[in-house]
């Protein structure tokens, strides 16, 4: 007989291509410490940035099936590329459980934060090609001037757990030079891997440029949604955290422990396809 789980105690699912979405998981855990979290990532197909959005969309749909099987009450698409690939599905509430992405909260925060309307977006190639950030930012601020830059090397470095040091700083400087040349006053970290190296990025862009972490904005939106629907977990204790990956669980755990010390202490392998692509 299946054990009954009250709706408030059902877990929140978080999805990303790799370790980057741990920045969103951490933001949710900090804001909502009683919530049970399931973090699932597709490291077998990482990185998503260079892949066709149609392919990423198919991967995401399979993970949504997994989250339904896990009895999640809400899913956070903690991946900007996947959000871009499935934005129509998210807006249409096309799944049995509510799902939301990180782009809209981040875009809204950037539009509000910028004094001049000159906004930079550092992201993956797939997110940049989709145009989702400029489009969404202009929904909140029609006069905004938005410049984008794909920074794939920073995604790789974060996935390796290398988030500081002289080499990372040089790569950040090179990646962000075209954005800074446009005199932006706000920079959206448009890939969930980038907040892992936020200290280096802030040092490079200087104090006059405000960093926007869509993960933190998303956590606030999640809290509001759960509160409105009466789904907040009242506790009393801290929530459970479970992690799953389509790749090597041990490697995932080694990197996760560097990126989020104390945040994840175990990971399991999941096989969601009849054969790996």
C-alpha cells in the first residue's frame, strides 16, 4: 500500500543539465529550509548550451515524467537553456504539476535593478540564440537595451568545480569584455552555473555593475506560489535533500561538495532512456 504524503510535505523538484542548478537549490533551501528537495540533473548529456533546443526540450519532458513519479508538488527548471527550450510548455501549464523556470524572475529583477536600462546577459549559446532574455526583459522594461554574450568556458569551469583563481579570472575578463564595452549597469547571470563564481565576476565588473542571480529571484517566486496555494511545508525540522544524475553519482557528489558544502551528501544514478544518446 502506498504511503500517504501530505501535499505540504511533498518535495520540490529541481532540474538542470549539471551542477549549475545547485545555486538555485541553495537559494530555495536558504529561503525555505523546511522544504524537501529533489535535485535531478542530466550530466550524461551535459552541456545543454550547444545542443538544439528541440533536443533539450525532449530531455526536459522526460525529466518532468520523473518528477511526477517522485510525487513532487512543484518543479523548478533550474536551467536557463531548458527554460528557453520549454517556455511555451511552462506558460501553458502543460504538466500535471506546476513548473516554472528561472528566466522570468531574473528578467524582472534585472529590469527593476537597472538605473540606465543598459543590461548585460551572460549565458550559454543556446540561451543567447533563443533571445529569451532580451524578449522577457523588454516585457518588464520596453526601453531596455540588452546585450548578450555566450560564455561556454565558464559553464565548463563551474561544472568542474573550478570557480576561482587566476585562470578563471582571465576567462571571466575575456568573456565579459564585450558586455562591459556597452556600459551596462546590470549583469544577469543567465546560466545557473555562473553564480558559483559570482565573487570573481563581481570583482571583474566592478561595484558600479549590479549582478542579478535569477536563482534567488526564483526562490522568492517559489515561496510566494507555495504560500498562495497552501503548500508550504511547516516543518518542524529541516527538509530532506536527494540528488539524482544520469551520469556518474560519485563525480557529481565530489563537485557538489565543493560548490555547496554541506548541501548534498548522497547522489544516485537514474537511467531515463532506453539507450544513452
